[in-house]
C-alpha cells in the first residue's frame, strides 16, 4: 500500500475522512515512501499525486493538505536536513509510529491525559474510562478511589461517607490524617479542599448525568490524583 487511493477509493471518501484517520493514512503512505534515510517528499508533489489520483478534486487535496499540516505541527514529519526546506521526512516519532503501527488515536489520548501524570490507583479505573470517553463515570470513579483511600488511610468505619468522611479524616484538631505541624488555617483549608472536592466532583456524578466534556473531566481527574498523593503522604503520620 503506497497510495491513498488504496485506502480511500473516492474523492468523497477522502474529503469526508476525519482528520485523525486521514493523518494516520498519510503517515502510512509517507512511511512506505521514505524507507531510505536520504528519501524526502514535499507537500507540492504529494498533493499533486492526490489531485492526479482523484480527478483534480480540490476537496480531496485540501483534506490531505490539512493532514500533512497536522503531521508537521505535531512532530511526525520535519524538514530533511540534506534537502531544501520544503522537502520533508519522518521524524523519530513518525518513524516509530509507522514501523510499530501505533495508532494516532492512542497518541492523542495519551497527550490528553498522560498515564504518568496520574496516581497509580487511577490508571486501571478512571484513565481507562476517560479513554473510552465515559467522562462522567471516569470522574466518579476517580473520586470514589479517593474516598476509599481516605477511609483506608484514616481507619474510619463505613458509617462515614463522602464529605463527612473527608471532614472527619482531615479535621484540623483531631483528624487522623491532619498534619499537626501545619498552621491551623492550613489544616482547615485542606479539610475543606478534601470534602469540597468529593462533594463537588463525586456526588453529582452519583446522582445524575452531568454531561462532562474531556477538558473538564481531565482537570477533575488530575485533581483527584493530586489529593490521592496527599492522602498517601499522611498514611505514616
């Protein structure tokens, strides 16, 4: 497979293809073409081939131009140092994705919410759900993990739930997870933060469909990860 025509037989198909999918296909075509270390391709030649294959379809060429630009701006192709500026080759990132047949979808997902940014306990639950685009459920699971972690670290019983559990565990005077060396105002603020986060981000997801979008869900899950790190730091105190 060395031509887009093998993947998208008609100009309508290539013009309607989602940018992510088309970029993946363009990367495959370029990877096949640019096997030699000295091989390079320029956008003009590439798009001329598209116009030739698709009966001078402007929509097909425009879609491929978008895909070419996306690959360039995201670091999959770059200027070949042995050629003039318009001649491009695969970057190390682009070549590894081509050779290992890694999907751009997985790369985009990882950039949205990188695994190494999250507390380990969130990776098999919240992260998996986030990547399935189940954003409400992902946030609920993240803060449920936080609640369970607070209960386990504090030794409090099942009678304490949600915000009451967090408030009891981090009570500024006698909470089992409070840091007595911190200023009273800071202890109070942390108690408010823990209980407020569970009340704001876990409770609504358990009562109704909130309809979160990816950016909001990402921020909430990162918040849960940060709070889990605080809980971990208090386990031995």
